[in-house]
C-alpha cells in the first residue's frame, strides 16, 4: 500500500502516538469546536450545498493564534468573527486521504465564535445527489450524506475527528414539496416555506452528522420510533421493522437508559453504501433489508445498539473502531436472541464466524489484530471483519468466561463510566484490568486478554460458535455433493441463514450440471433476498455459470451497498470476466455513492 505523503511525513510505525487521530488536521489539543450552528441551502440544480457554519470555540491553551480545521473540496467564500471582522485563512496542506487543512488566523483579542461561508463541490465524497429517475417515486431528486469515517469535512468545515464532540443546530432550506431530516430531533410536520429547523443538544462525534432530503413520508411504529422513506416503500418498511420498539426495550435492559429520546429510521435509496449508519435519532438503512420476512432486521438491532456503543461511548481514533463495532455486533446478537429467539441468534453468530474465517485467508497477518493498522492510510480500511467479527468473538468469549450475569454488570458500568467520551484501545484495556480482570482474575489471565486485543488472527484453541440448527444443512450439503438431486434435498423450514450457510459452504469448484440443478430447483438467480443473491452470484461467478450474468448486471446496477458490490466485482475480476466487468461497471457506477466509486475505481483499476 502506497502511503499518503502527508501521513507518511507525520508518522513512522516506531513513533505512533496511540492517542493521536492521524486522520484529522485539527489542532483539537489547543482549541476545540464545541457547538456548530448551520444554515444550509440545498441546490439540486448545481448539486451543491451553500452554507454558513458558525463554530463556537473552547480554548484549551492560553496562547492560540490559529484554528486548524478539516475540509475536502469546499469553496470558502469568507471567514469572519461573529461581528463581521474578516479573518485570514489558507489551505497549506492537501492530502488525497485527508482532504485540505484549513488554517484560520484568530484575532489577538480572543473570539469565541467564527463564521465560515462556503459551498460544497458537486463531487463531495460525503454527499450523494440522485436524479428523480434514480428514486422510487421518479418525481423528485434526492440527497443524502454519509460522513463516516472522514467525509463530514466534505460538506461542513469542522474538526472532523471522533475525539471532538459537538452539539449543533441547523436551518436547512429545501425546494418546495421536499422534506429534510437530520441526525437530530425531527418533526413529521412539513413547514410551508421549505425551511426545516433542527436541534441536537447532546454532543456527538462529527462522523454522525447526517442529512437527507427528498420525497419523504413518515409513519410512527412505536411511541419512540418511526420510519421516514419514500411513500411507495413506507408500508413495507413499517411492517418489516415493526419490532423496533421491542428492541429498544431489550437494549435498555442490557445497557441502561436510552438517552437520545427518539430512535427514528430512514430507508434510503438502494445506492446507500452501507447496511446501516447509526446516526443518532435517525438511523440510515438500506432498502435491501426489506426482505418481507424480518430475516435481515438484525441490522436495525445493530444500529440501535450503536446508540450506546459508538454514539454514547466512541472510538477516539479510527484505529480504535473495534470498540464501536465489536461491542455493537455482540449486543446485536443479544437483542436478536431476546426478540427472535436463540436459534436465530446462534445462526447469525455462526455466519459472522464464517465471514471472519473467509477474510482471514486473504488479509495479511499483521492486519488481523483488533486495533486497525490504518494510521498511515485510508480509515475506510478499518471496516473489515476483524473490526466487527473478531471483536465480537472476543466479547462473546468474555461473556462465556465470566458468565452472563457478571459480564452484563461490567458492560453496563463500562457504558455509564465512559458516556459521552471517546476512548482508545489502551484506555479500554486499562479499565478492564482495573475492573473485570481484577475482580475475576481466576477466569482469564491478562496475557490471554491482551492476546485477543493485540494478537494476530484468533487465539490458539478458540473454537468459535456452533449451532445444532445447521446439522440439517450439513446433511443436505453432503447428500448433494454425493450426487443426490437438489429437488430431493430436505430443505423444509429453512431460514435465510440456513440458505446463506449452505451457499457459503459449497466447495470452490462445482460442475455446470450441479449449478444448473441448484438454480432450477431453488431459483437462486431470481432471489429477491439481497444476501442470498449475493452469496449465489459469488458461487456462480467463480464457476463461470454464465446464465447469472444478466441478473448479476441488474443487481449491481440497482444496489450500491458496499458489502455486496465490492466482493462481486472482485469475483468477476478474479474469474477473468474483464469485458463483462467493464460493461457492468460503466452502467452501474453513476448510481453508486461517491465513496464507493472511489474505492472501486482504485481496486478495479479504472
């Protein structure tokens, strides 16, 4: 991996400061932004936001002459004090990974607020602009943000680091007939003048800044929860996610009171690059979760669990992302167990472990630790199976060793102790040493604990989860591989997770006759479940089962979720489908989120 020159200059592996956020230019150890007041005008014609950001400053040191902020492709129109006095500013450093460092010269007389007038680029990596044709309703355009990990800086000039928390208020002007929503308190009423007002009085990390604008309807699904989405998807989404209020109750029983007041969700267009994004008070979700049978709603539980582990207790740097994602993946499983039963929770846990083992075969050993080795590169690389699933296996292992009752008490105290704080891996380890390991020294040694965190791969002797519910799948798979026709396999009452396991356990090489038998019997190519379709397409591609190509092309054009599109393009590349890949990508790329475009352009060589 070639290093970004700015990052290479700042760091060598022997001089890493584990408390520093290497993905921010901000001088947040000298002065911190504590409140952000935004005024935004959404212009769909030129695909830009025209904005004014008023930053409230808290000085940590006496003599501070400059404020360093993070930006990416922003055009600054002016920088002033609140009284209107112009302030000099410059962009002394530019990085392909980090964007542009904005340096504002502060006046000799200390000022507590500065105002920045600016506009975004149509190519802002944190914003996706959709034409009416790219929406379900086909009548109005659509805009949504994705700030995590470091793209809030592409639509707001700020200290874009999880180490700094801000409160914010905003006024957003949108075209007539459209609705704006943010990661703040949203109100179902539509203002007649198209100006929406928002307030987030609780401090949040900047990667949780979120905005969406479109033809959005709302339906309550509980006293504290509701759905925003395009009108045509509202009924299906409300039905699919009707258990959200129950999930909230379960999560509170595990982790303590829910402090964010409401848990609303917005179902975004298919180009949304993630399964979900835990923006407080308004979780962003992909429509690929609407399977019609609630089989994929664990993502809702995941984003909800982030309300405690991620939004309340946050990673201090992107190296520490496992503290967010590992604990949240574990809590997701606990919520699923309480709401949908132990069998489904076990199945999802086993599938997690399968994904982890698959990634272990391709990721270099030195990157198979929990703290992600991303200081010298793109923090998007931290979003891998070790950050989620190895970390989740670690937390499950701790529960197994200490017992659920004692471990739950530790987790509840942990969340309460670090509420509204950002912590590093080392802070967590020290806290565990002084609490969990001290109180239960007979259950795990410090060396075993540290091996999970800093060791490569999985600890020796770790066996991973199992589920007796998969025995019937193993039996069916064995029968099929011994020559039994697919139509004679016993698959009654299989859940989605059984089918996922079946597909991922198929051998690397299958004959065309076997593939055709499976497809004709189970209609995998026509599956409307995005997870099953993706797993099947991967099997088909590596075995050159060409009948899937038209459906695969439609799938990749219509879905922009990174979890699906990245491995499918990789499979096409490995299998030698170069012409087909280029043709599909040319059609699909305009509909992908800018962050996915950047990643795929690089990996595919476009």
